[in-house]
C-alpha cells in the first residue's frame, strides 16, 4: 500500500535534499581548503629549510672548526698542536666569526679570546670551561637552526 504524497511534502523533501547537498559541498570545500593551507605551510617550511641548508651546513662546519680549535688549546699537551690551534682560532676569530653575526656566539668567543690573551681576564673560568660553554652554545645553536617546525594539528573534541 502506497501513501499518497502531497505536493507540499514533496517540495519540502526536495528542498531538504538540495540543502543537504549544498551543506555537504560547503563543508567538503572548507575541509579541502583547510588541508591545502596546512600542506602549503609545511611545504613552505620545507622549502625555507632547503634554501638555507648550504648556509646552515657551512655554519655547522665553522662551529666544529671553532670548538675543535678552542678545545685543543685548552686541553692538549702537545705545544705544536696548541700553536696550530691558536693560529686556527685567530683566523676564525678575525674572519668567519664576523660573517655569522650571532651576538651570543661572538660574546662567548670574545670571552675566550680575552682569556687566551690575558689570563687575568678569564673571570674565574678556565680555558677548558670557556671552551665547553662555547661548544654547548654552538651545539644548541646549530640544532635549533636545523629543527623543522611540527605541522599544526587539528583536534576534534567529543562532547
């Protein structure tokens, strides 16, 4: 047995179906736009990291050269090795350090250079301690530069 549907009821059902279709299209389009923006932000971060990669690699090499020189000066008993390390340190101090323009690093290297030139300027720290402080800072600085920001996560909360 079929129930007769009047024209008003069929129009209402038709309007609701069209409204549901429009809502689904709007929600789907909005979700697509959100996903596109999130993916685009990740792509931009990856491109930025890739573009800065040569500089970051060179900075890391500089940090390794610098901390190798300072630790050799502070800890080696071989006078020839210490003399070579001092020469290397002063070259790095006079040139590449100025290119980096990283104030905190320059401050730490300056403290090391002052202590190296005159032990009365060591401010209670040994060359070994200053070298270790410099190495820790350089490691943290290099690690922070390579860090890739995590993508933004959307979370739904059930109520």
